[in-house]
C-alpha cells in the first residue's frame, strides 16, 4: 500500500510506502514531515474503521469519515492546498486492485476510484491497529490532563458562569493520543511476551525506572529504580516524561493487540542525550523484529548513523526499511526515498551542517592565530 501526497500544505510531493516495516523520515523543520505522518495516520485510521475489504463498497462512507477527520485536524479544508502555489491538494491511496484519489474542493473532499495497471498494484499491509505519538508528548499529555479536570469543574459550576467558554481546537491525532493513554487497562502480573521484554529493557537501560499507569488517577507515574518513589510525570526529567507515553503505549496497548500495530512517532529523540538516542534506535530495531511497524520523524544525525550501523550489523533489514529525506524546493518540501542497502543509507542531509561547523572552526582558528580575534 502507498499513500501519495501532492500539494498538501508545506509538501510538494511524497510517496509513502506503508509496506515497509520501518520507515524513517528526516528533514529540516517546517518542511512537511508532520503533515505527511498526520495525513497518513488519518487515512489509515478511517480505512481500518470500515475495513480494507469493504473499501470499494463503502467509498462514500470512507470519504465522509475522512472529511470529518481532516476538518477536526486542519480546521478549514480550504487551507489544505499548497502553501507555495495555487495547486490544490491531491492524496492517493494506492492498493490492490485500485487507487482512491482524494482531492480538496472548497470545503469538501472529492473521492474517486481509479483502476491501476496490473504491474503497478500494491497489496495492503496486514495492519490492524494504528497509534500516533505527536511531538512534545509530555507537554500535551500534562496540558490535556489538566484540561479534563478544568472541564469537570466548569461543568459543575455552569450555573454561575456568565460568559460562553470556547473549547480550544485539538487536532484529531493529538486527541486520539490522549484518549489512548486515558483508556489504558492494566494487565494481570505474570503476563509476558516479546514486546514486554523489550519494554523492560528500555525501562532498565534508558529510563532507569518503571513507567506505570495509575488506574485510580488515570495518569502515568514513574518509579525510579532503587528509590521507593512514585512520581507524577510533572516531577520527572524531560527524558522520562517524553519517553513514558511511548513506553505506556507499548506496554499496555501494543503488547496485547490482536494483530500487527503501526506506530507513528514524531521526534522520539526529543530531550535525549546522544547516548540515549542510540540506545533508543536499538530498541526500535528490536520492536520491528517483534513485528511492530514503525514510522518515525527525526532531526537526529545520531539516530540516522545508528540506523546505518544496525543495518551493517544485520539487526535492521534494508529490504523492509525505508529512509525518506525531505528537501526544500520553491514549491514546497519533496520527500524522496534514498537508496538503502546492506551498507545503509547514503545521504548528505546532516553532512552539510557538519561541514559548515568544521569550516567555521577552521576560519576562527586561523583568525585566532593571526591575531584577528580580540577579547
């Protein structure tokens, strides 16, 4: 299955191959990475809602549901056109034996079915569950948790309220993320499987403690190793609070899912020291081996280089791994798959910045030696 994106907000073009088990998307800020993953998530979410096998017969239902999701996420469908031209948004869901074209037309989405040549058909992946973990996971979680308490108090006091209160708009992937954490069910002790073993490894070697879900308060808590403390996320380090939602999704949802799960993770390296970023990439490689599909966005050269090392070490399969790099053009970001083989992925996405810093250092040293830099 592929999702092709054209003229969508900051994106000029991207063909996203969802048959890959592990997809890594790199690129500068404000170039389209989040737009791409959120659009793919919403399309897949609504596709799973009606079922792959029912898409042909339920195309109208799929279109109406998708329109509601896009409206909830982007507010005005008229804003989905390219930011850099007058061209309208076009999305294509490519699967066997046809493709669905999705276009913005004013405040509506228009869907139509196209036949696909036999030599270009693509099967759909056997994905049964999808999750979206946005950037700034900790801040969003804590803010939305506070809002839920505020709304509860306001509802009790609505008789004395004299002004209308507008509820802030929350993109659907973000609200799904919060609702997923709020609906967690804990499992009986002694339950074990491969994904849970990977979770425990992450808690031990990266977090140095255990992430738990408190069913009474409906909140995550952190138990630092060998302390006896039980900390709310607001009292933990930024690394712990950013990774804890990822751990919770894996521990309480993905590990017990009845089928393959796909997780979209934005900027998993946020607030992590380079050593922790490298260890986290090792964890992702093990999760993919355990049949968890992952699509992640990143700005980290450390994660990119570690991915290449894991390919060389045969712990990541290059045939099932896709590496996308977004480049700037006058008409928006263009996402392109770069060649990934047994030697890894070769790209200059981070090399340019490294070379600039090194050249700057040499120039400053030269000025220093010549007396050109004065205190």
